[in-house]
């Protein structure tokens, strides 16, 4: 897998969705082991990178443009 910091945020979200789907499938089928543990670690790493980017975007005076809040 590429270094997470080199991926676009949309790519991170897509990967998170894929790994979450795999993780859910493994839980449903009572699959554990190395693949299960790897999946958990990748999900945590993806979540951490996404959260890091979100926190950086919240810091004033950065050059990151945030999308408007449509909620």
C-alpha cells in the first residue's frame, strides 16, 4: 500500500469503505487471524490520517480550502 499521506482524501475514504466492508464480512463470517488483524490496523491508520487532515484544516491561517458546511 502507498504511504497514506501521498493519497488524495477521496482515495483514503474509498479505501476506508473497502476495508470496512471486508472487516464487516470477516466479523459476520467469524473469520479471525492475520487478515482480520491487518484489516483492523489498516482501518485505524486510514481513520487516523483522515482525522489528521480534518484537524489540519481546522487550524486558522492554513492554505487548505474547506468545503462549506451544507448541514
